[in-house]
């Protein structure tokens, strides 16, 4: 997982959830961030799909609930 | 001003995209209850706008799969009508029914009595009829959006099953833009005047060079895109938008196009105002605004030339100046899909709109020009770089071509071939000055040429591309000519003007460059001198 990917994902999530980036770190996930609820999570996934031109499947949406998982995904794209 | 968004699916991702409007989502799947219940949030004074953005497949329920039976679409139409009547002060925005293309009847769908297609058409007919008689029901065409961008790009089954989100991010963005534009149109806040350039905008090519009948404007071939653009402009005038022309051209050339070119869709009468001259465009646009008595904030300016666009955008910031499409073949669609909804969206079109142009033409009043334009500052920011080449053997082909093709800004219109230019370049009695122009918008290449007869102190040829008029380029060439003449010990420089049908633009050019008139022949030829010792 690259530092660049973590930085990009933190910026994207902060924008989607409308929270300051300082609230997020590489260790953040939906469990540690109250605003990252089910609606927030779908917004994040829509944004990731749009920004990186990828098509997520339902299983992936269920698993991509942490910064680590999302940054790992965009490293692969 | 607050908006309640009602839906039977998850439309949450749209909320952030509608900012700065304050939008709140209603309870999930309570669209019908919210419209009918007098105690619902939709009915409360808190919201003055209600958006009903629904999923047609969900409303159709089992009907979509061939079962007869009541669906919720009829109920929704009735509920919308009732709600709008009960709350005339609220604006209700809804869209047409648009079922997905999943058809349980496959190829039989069109002919079958329970066809989804005919069901959808019947529902839309009723919904549209309701909107026509309900002033506060604003309807947008969802079917048109899906048709344009494609179901595959706009719908997502993954997000549908993961969280009842029907659309992709792209669709949410398109919906947000469409809703904002529709509300602007509904509030009658669209712009009123479209100012157009002529060459390479209303027709292809430069009329001053090609002639009135040979500009690209036709029913066959590539010139068709300009004709179609004119058709779209003509249609726009019927919606109450005024057209105006602002073009750097000889008025006589443009008159000829209007009088003689049968491919023109637009006639003079379609324009509320015409400015065809060599004045800076911002001055002409201010002049048009004064004449029509309309504010610059109701103006849009379309021109293919990026420098003209930047000049207008920087000196008249209220005027909307959209980018021009990269390919001319995109011109008609770019105009009707992007420019019209963005600047000239209409929701109501009345009888008076059809005749607006005539009305404004009759009333054109002259006001004093009170604009405070700073063209000097714009030119300074343009970052103009001129490079002068003297007797460059590499450029003879280009130089010969310029003498062949340049008609308007051409003092003597002497046509030369490549061997002539080679001779001038090699001879010590002649000098060939070529000027390359570039600015922050890019390079125009060679735009100016002078051929000097050195022993005689005579400027044999002086020509320039009209694209760079008014940017101080002429002075650079004259300056170089003076330098070269002085080196030969010449104290008096001679300039000529030989009139043609097309070079009226430069009839007084030498007067403006410090020359004095020595003689004028009967055929209009003029001879000038300027002391340079």
C-alpha cells in the first residue's frame, strides 16, 4: 500500500463524508469513523468507481470498509 | 429556501451535488405518503421546493413482469396533481417515467397488449398533460437523459443491490446539472442575447479571403455543420433569444453573403444588431448592449478565436464566454446540448417570444458609450512575442503563399511565386521581412510580410493576417523596414496603396504610420512618403 494511495483515499473520503482530513489516518475504517455509515460508504464507493474508472462488485463494496483496503485497491489499478 | 427530496430509492448521493441549495432527503420510499398526507414534511412551510425523483421500475412493481394489476404510477400522477394544487406556493419538480430496458416479453414487448413500452408512453402522456395545466409542477425529461448518455453508463446494478442506489456518479452529476438548469429556466433567469462572430463560426473560412459564395456553408459536405448551426440559431430566435453579430470584416463582404449566398439560413432580419467593422470586440459588444438597452450580464459571446474570447472575458466579465468546440463538426450538437440549456434554457415559451427580434430591431436606441475598457492592459497580459526574419531562405515558400492568399490587409496585392521570393532574398537590392507571432494562446506562425526595394527606399509589399490586427504587430515590421533603409543610407521611405475590391481596410494605413500623402491617381492609387533620416 503506497503513501500516495493513502493520501488520495483520505482526501476522497474526507470530501465525501464532509469531515476534515485530519480526522482520518491510514488506520481509519468505518468502525472508527462515525460519519462512515452505510450511506457514507456507498458514497465513497461511487466516488472511487468514478475517480479511478473501475467497476466494483457487490462483494468488494462489502469489504472495502477501511483506508487500508481502499488504498490497496487503487494501488492495483 | 429549502428543498425536500422525495424518492422510492436511495437518492442521498445527489444531495451534495445540488449545493449550494439546501436539500434534505425525505423518509425512504415514502414518496406517495408524503405527497398525500397533509401533515407530512412536504406539506410543511419548512420546504418551498419538493423534488420527486422516483424509480419507475419500482413503481410499476409486478406490472413490469407481465402481471395485470394496479401499479403505483397512476397513484403518483394523481398525488402530484393534488399536492401541487394544495400548495400553489411550492415548486414541485418531477421527471418523466423511464422504465429500464429489461423486458420480460423480449421481442414481443412492442406488440403485446401488456407491453411495458406502451404502458410507459401512456403514463408519460398523462404526466405531461398534468404538468401543462399545473403552473407549479416542473417536469424534466429523464428519458432524454438516458437516451443521450446510455443506460449502461448511468445505471448500476451493483449499487442497486448493495444499497438501493440506482444510478452511477455520472448520472447523479447529470441529474444535478439538469435540475439546476431547469430551475433557472423555470425562474426565467436565462440570458437574452447571443453575440456571434462570423468567419469560422457562422460559416467556414474567411469571407474576405474566399469570397461570399465560397465560404464553407452548404447542404452537402463539411459546410453542412455550419448550416446546421445556423438552423439551431434560427430556432433559438423563436424562443425569444436575440442574436447579434460582432465581426471583424469589411461590411461590404458580409453584406454580399447575406444578399447572395443562398446557403445562408439566417438573414439580416434574424439579428437584433449587427457590428461589422474593425473595432475591438468589447467596444462593439458594449455598443450592442447600449443599443438594445440590455445589461451585459444577459450576454453570451461565441467566437472561434481564443484571443477574442479572452479579450471579451477579461474586459467584460459579466459576459458569458464559452469555449469553442475543438472540431467544427461538433458545433451544432455542442450548441444545442450544452450552450442552450446552460445559458438559454426556457420552460415557458410564449407568443411574444417569437417576435422578439423584430421588436428589438424597431426599438434600437442609441445610448452613449460609457464603457471603461482597458485594452492596453489586456494586450500587455497577452504575452505577445514577435520574431522578425530578414531574407530567410527557409521561408520563401510561406512568403510566396502569403502574397498569393492575403487580400484584406494587403497594401499593394502584388502576387509573387516562390522563384520571385528566392530572387528577392538573394538580391542585395531587396529585403524580405517575415514576422512570426505567438502569444500565450499559442503560435500563429508567420503573420506579416514586407518586401523592400532598398535602393529606391520603397515598400513594395506590405501585408498581414487579419487575425492579429490591433496588436502592434504592424509597427514592428515598419520599424524593421526603417532600420534596413537607414543602413542603405535612405532618408525617405516610400509607401504605396493600390486599391482592390477587398483591401479597403488599409486604405488609410500609411496615414496612421506617420507617412504623408504625396499623390493620388484617378484609379485610387496613393503614394506616400516618410522622412526617416
